[in-house]
């Protein structure tokens, strides 16, 4: 097995068809290092949040929410700065009282991404948050108290030229819609959102982002699909209250993935009971898996079997943190043996293949660059990647 693996890998450079030759081979050509499927984004109008733009002409924005008491300014700033490093594009904070609303002014001075104020129940908190520098207000209009109070928020948001997210949640839907639909169904969520869109538009406010969240994946997906057909406002995606990882991450990926594959979604948050950095990373991973995030590398690794010639999991876990320091889109494959090395090495920018006898082959776009001992493989491939573009 080992001898065969070594000889097979060594023979690849001589026998493997080049991607460029294949690209000229006519109708039956093979395609490497690319995808034949592209996601067509749903057409969504432009909305500005601080210095970030949402809409189908812009990359899907990653956002999350702090877990600190917002009035604890130092702790809140620290958590936002950590999220920034992880790749977060926008951050939301809870504003449950006046002290939290006033804290936004100081927080804004020390962060570099748009700040969103999350408001429930008391419209006066939204007004204060706007005055203290919020780049966007998130409200569920159904729990603000009255249309007159919502209108006060709209008028001040107009004055300050900021956006409002109409955030309809299954957990806080208007009572009359609950009774009409027999619960927080997908149709009930969408009806609430559409009613509020009409109200906002009636008062000449269209700087809107929408969400229709549920903790039930099927209801959530159906609601967003229905809403996507009814308007062209940017949509904020999330499976609310998803739970704890790893289940919550999987649950979110299933729901978000179903929507993103259909081109639905302009900003995304994975909402799970976990540290903010973990939520941001999970959101990135969902987008990255669909080629909707291109600011960092991707590792693909075989699940391993009895043929493996290297410790794939150990190698992947050691390589990943070093690779993520390289802020450009790359695909790196780690293969335990030679079974899939032809296609995978040509489909990746770089690949590592276990060849036996403690040796690994490093490939670049399907061509063997060098042989390295397993012990030195991480340092060698990082050095190679950094030296090439």
C-alpha cells in the first residue's frame, strides 16, 4: 500500500492531464479549480448602514450581537473589537434602558464597524439611541405599543438618515395575527412584515431592512421565501434562538443554506448560545461553503479511513490557525492517501497528500511541488503559500 501510494503520487506529474489542456478539449472537457454552479442573488435595493451597504449589488454582510451589558462600555467595546477581528461587518447591542442608549455615544468612538441598537417595548429608547449615534435601529413594531410611537421613531430616523430593521419574530408577533393564523406561522410573520412595510412607506420611509425570524427552520425558511417575492428590501437572515452548538450551528446552516442557495439574504447572523466570536465564525463558514465569502482560505480534508498515511485531523487542526492568518481566498486540501488525489489536488490551490513512510507531497494546482516529512508539513506549506500569489 505504501509503496504503491508513493509511486502513484510520483507518477502524477507525468500522467495527469493539465487543467489548461482540459479547458481546450471541447464539449467533453473537464473543469478544475472552479464551480459550474453560481448563486444568483435576489434583486434587493441598496440600504446604507454606517459605511456598509446592503443589497444584491454588495457582498452579504456578517453581523452579530454583543452579550455584554451595553452600559458596561469597556466590556462592550472589547467584545465588538474581538468580533471585528473575526470578520464581523456590523454589530448589534441591546438597549433595554436609557443608560444603555446613552452608552452608544462612547462605544461608537472606539469601534470601526456600524453599531445597531436593538429596541423592544419602549420607543423612547429608540429615539435616544438614534441621538447617540446608532447607525441602524432594530425594532419589532408590533411590541412598541402603537403606530404613533413607531411614527416618532420613523421621523427621527429620517432626520438622522439612518436605517430601520423591521424585525418580526415568532416569539413576539401581534396577538391579532396569532389568533388569525392559529400561531406564529410563516404566513403570519410575512403578513406582519408587509403590514408594517405599508405603514413605513405611507410615511415616506424606505430605508428599510427586513427579517422574519423563527426558531423553527421550516417556518423560517418558508417565511423568508414568501417575503422575498413580495418586496425588494434587503433581508436579514437568521434562525432565531437556535440553541447551543454543535446542533445550533447545524440547524442554522440548514436553514440559512436553504435560503442563500436561492439567492435570498443580504446580511446574516448565526444566532446561538455561544461566544460572539464563535457565532461570527459560524456565519462565515456558512457563507464560505457557498462561495459567498472570499476573504479567507478554506480547508477541505478527507474523513480518513484505514488507508490513511498521515494524521489528517491533527494536521488540519494545526494548519487551520496558521492558514487563517492569510487573508485571501484559497482552497487547501488535506488528503490521507492517494485515492482522490488527482481530482482534489487539481480542484484546490494547494494540496497535501500522505504518500507513506512519513512523507507528504505538496501540490499546487495539481502539480507536485515537493516532498516533505509529515513533521515539517505545516511550516513548509505556509511558507510556499506566502511566497506565491
